[in-house]
């Protein structure tokens, strides 16, 4: 037997046994597993950002367990089985890759993406944006919505236009900030700031930067530098909230010079 099939069959057998004999596993439902699946997904994300290949392998195993677990519960409800799950994704992948399994010609990955969105609309979806989960983090959601809109031709023609939009939104936000000094309107400020972020996400997309990854890298850089600052302050016998900004900047710049 193919070792891949053997390993997958073993996981199915283990799942059956756990569901039958383990008190905790017996109690789980779709709803109780949901938050655990989200946690596992973020753990996989951490491993990817850390370039931890062993961690990626282990976190993929955890996610695979969750998929099998959901399918087991589905079979108990006589709603679907793991076979249905696998056949569904197989059929969808073949249908959405007509350049591989049909006679459609494509020149690049962009055309593949565009065809993907058009095929999805032909499957009965009423909105191009209908496949974007409402619970996605806002930054990720903005990027995915822009990608999907672009897939049906709703996009800027040139990158210069995108940057002009960023500048326009910066100026509009500055105007609202100045207005707020006299007549504070928090909702209007948030709306204008949201427009600015949305424009920046769009520009990132045009230059092939994933804004979520970019911001997370900056987050991690800030954490490293700030923790270096904290460590140096402790070694100097100082407390951060009693230090001046100039004093803290000395340690911060040390961290920068060290590549933290």
C-alpha cells in the first residue's frame, strides 16, 4: 500500500477509536472544536513565520486531525463522510483548473486566478465577494476582497494610480484630523483612516507584498527591539516608566544597530 494511504488510514482508525473510547473526544461537537481549530491555524501561522519546518509539519498534523474529527462527527450525523470531503475537493480542483484538465489556455498565474473567480461565479455564487469570510481579520479581508474584485476586472490600470489614491487618502485623513481639533468626530476619523489603510493594502497588492505578512514582520521586529530595551534597562538598574524617551532611544538604537 502507498505509505501515504497507509498513514491516512491509520489516522482514521485512531479517530474512530478515540471517538468510541475517550470521554473528551466523545463530547466534542462542531461548535466545541471551532475555537480549537482557529488556535491550531494560528499556531501553524507562527511556525511558518518562524521558518520552523519541523513545527510546520507538526501543526499540519494537528490540522489534519481536526479535519478528520469534523468528518467523523459529520458521518455520525449522516450528513457527510471523509470520502465525501475528499471527493468534493477533488471535483472542485479539477473543475477550477480547466487549463490542466480541459482545453483552456493560460499564460501566467494571474490568468489562472482570474479564471478561478469567473468559474466560481458560474457555480451560482451571487457576489464575487461572497466567498470572503465575514470573520476574517480586517487586514486580510481587505486584501482578499481586492484580489477577488481584481479577478473580474475591477482594478486600477497602472500602479501610479494606486499610489495617487494613497496620497489622496492621506490628505483626506489629515483634513479630518485637523477638523477634529475643533469638532471631534471619532467615527469620521475612523472611516478616513480605514480608507487610508484600504488604499495602502491595495498598493501592497500591486507590488506583490502581502500586507498581513509585512505587518506581522514589523510586529515581531518591534517586540525584539522593545524586549532588548527592557533587558538593557533592567541591567542598568532602571525602570522604563521612570526613564526619559531620550534614554530609551539609546537602547532602542542599539537594538537597531545589532539587527534586532
